[in-house]
């Protein structure tokens, strides 16, 4: 994934030639900047990824809200925004692969640790295991992983 400054430069260059990508990039950079500012640090790749995920989630929520009110309303604008935002997401691990990795983690975890109250601890262990295997943390959807892990525990 490109760095924040590279995205800023790209945003400047595409302003007139690709307005849809420009708007998506603007939303991402603004949100990533706010996230970093709240932590009082420079914008990192994690901030950018988190910004993309939250923008996609916001647009999906808008689609759900619109469809909940009226089936006749056009949601193509939001679907188009989601497609433009997904371009900026790094490759994600498939759900099947994620479940397999979580299962292998649970198998090596002592029986008394396999309870829902230890979900957070096991999630940290899972992320550490992934990094030890050379898998980037940004390649997994942590919310999805936490949900799967919680479902697998007693």
C-alpha cells in the first residue's frame, strides 16, 4: 500500500481526470488524518486501512438504511463509492483461510483457556502468531477474526 504522502500527491494529480477516485481518496485521507491526529502521531498504513474500512462500512450502513426505508430508492451511488474505496484495500485473507488459522490456534491452546472470556487474549496471541509466520496484520479483518474466534470458543 502506498504511503500517506504518495496518496496526497496522487490526489492532486487526479483531481480533474478521475473525480470518483479523487473523492474516495479525499475521504480516506481525511479520516486517516483524523485518526492519526487523535493519537498525536504521523499517519501510518494502519490508519489508512482503518479509514478505508470505516468508509466502506459507513456506505454499507447507508445502503442498509435506505433499503430499510424504501426498496424503490436508488443506492447505486453508494455502491459506486464502495467500489472506489475497495480499490485502496490491501489484499485480504479469505474467510476460509482465517477460520483455518484460528482453528489451528485453538487446537494448540490449553483446554482451560478455550473460553469466551479469553477472546481478547487469544486474539492478541493469534495476531502475534500471524506476524511470526510473516503474515501482515493488515491482511486480515480483525473484527471478522474476533467474531470467528468468539464463535469457536465455549
